[in-house]
């Protein structure tokens, strides 16, 4: 058998570089000797790979660690500001964007109201948001490494928005429109998937294997993390649990079904039921509940029950470690939490609840935007680890 030594050696070097970088990302600060111990690679190999990473400005040497007898070792850290990422959460009535470093820390954020759903105007506003961050981005070796965007709809793997019912969009080539303006990788995904990633990497889901993120806003979407990986299904369309049927003869939904979960448990459902009480937005309702308005408190409690009903189904299907309630309704935690918990307990199977925790988003309204930035960061790492 003939082997191609150069190809194989190059591949081995790429794999080993990825292993070294991963060790530094996870456990820094580390000395070269500690990297060698952790990875099982010999010290000469580690030294050579570390030098490449330093030359590529992805790793920095800092101070000196404690000596175990001989010369004090130099410690290595990941150079988080070797480049920057932009994350965007395109809401139905707002655009939120953040500039992060390569560890996902937020340097700057910006939010503007979205008063139109007209595609061209929305794209202009997205561009304005991106530019506002790019203009203040510090100089760095890699500059802007990518843009990630969470959108309230179903997205195919080419970044085309197939269907965004609450924006009234079908077949919108958002990725293509932005790629014409920006020469960096652009990743577009559903906002609930982005929110699930945000909580998994930086929020309440850190270190948790099986996490279902329930984004409760104008509609309801879910992002499913199994074994710490986002589960996207055969075509990338998983997670449309807002359209779980919970009322067999229920109200008609825009999706064509009747009795969908989001018709009873979303912010829209809340506002619909709040209208006869004279309220038209979430902030006013939260204030009224705070001020002791019993009718409003009972309304939140009903929404909690409706949320719990759908979550009980999710718990029985997935047996997750955690369910995280995110997006705007997470602000009503205090008012929806008790009835939600009680309903899940009453309606789900006891075996499935043994390890179950129901949590609220730790990143509050930044779950999706931080997750969107993470898409850009992870793409950069995939490319870098394969290419150093
Ligand atoms: Zn539906």
C-alpha cells in the first residue's frame, strides 16, 4: 500500500494543533508542560505547535507560573481579542446586536426598535446595526471574523428564511443580501436555536448535556440541545414546538393547524387576554402584577399553566436535564413560575422529572444575540483549527 506522507503529516499536525488550542481554550492558563500532560502529546511537539499558535496571534504568553523546582514555566492563554464577532437578534419588533471577543464576552451592544417588516428596510437597519459596531471595533489581527443572526422563522442551510410567520416573510434570501455587503462568513439560524446555544455556552445551560430552550416571545420556538450539541433534524427545521397541538378543537393558527401551543402560552396570547383588562404591553402588565392587581396576576398564572402543559409534553418526549424559559416572557418569572412548575409536575411522568430542572434564561434578553455571536466564533475556530 502506498501512503502519502506529506498529506498525512499535515493532517496530523492540524489535528494536534486543534487539540492544543482546545486545551488552552478550556483550561488556560497552562504551561507547555501542562499542555503536554493534558493532551498526551510529547513536549517537543507541543512546543512547536504552541509556537505556531503564538505566530498566528491566537495564543499569548503571560507572566510565569509557580515553579515545581526548576525554571519557572511561562503560562499560555488564548488571545480572546485576536478578533471579534457580531451577533444579531432580529425580533419581530426590534433588532438587537452585540460585538463580542472570541470568548463571547460582550464589548458593546445596541438595540433599536423595528417599525417595519418590509424586507429592504429591515436589511438596511440590520446593516446600520452591524456598521455601528464595526465602526468602534478595536484593531486586531483577525478583525471581524463573522456575523451570526437569529431570526424568528424557519431557516434552511443556505441561510434562506423559508417562513417567518410573525414577520410575514417567505423565501427571503437574507444571507445572500448581507453577503453582498460584508466579506465575512454570515450564519443565520432560527432565534430559538441561537438562544439555546447562548444559554448552553454562556448561561443557565453551561455544562448541561440535555437542554431544551423555550423561547417565549410573540410566538413560541424551541432549541433542542442533546449531548451538548444543537439538534437540527434532517433539514434543520427541528424545534417548532410552538405548534404542538394542545387543544384538539382549538383556535386556528397561522400555520394551518388548530389549537397550537403558542396560541395559549405566548406573549401574543397574554396580550390578547389582557386587552379586556385595558393593558396592551408586557411592561405595563408586569408593573400591574407588581402593584398587586389580582386579575393581572391570575392572567400570568394562566399563561404559566399553558406553558407548563406544553413543557410537560416536551419533558415526556426528551427527558431533558433542564428546560430553560427564555425570551421576553422570562421577565414574568415571578408570576408564571409557580403555576408552570405545578402543571409540569401534574402532567409529566414522574420518572422523567427525577433529574429535571426548570430554569429561566440567565442571559435574560441576550440569549439569542449571544448565541448568534457564538455561531460566528465557532465557525472561525473550525476554520482556524483546520488551517493553522
Ligand atoms: Zn400553529
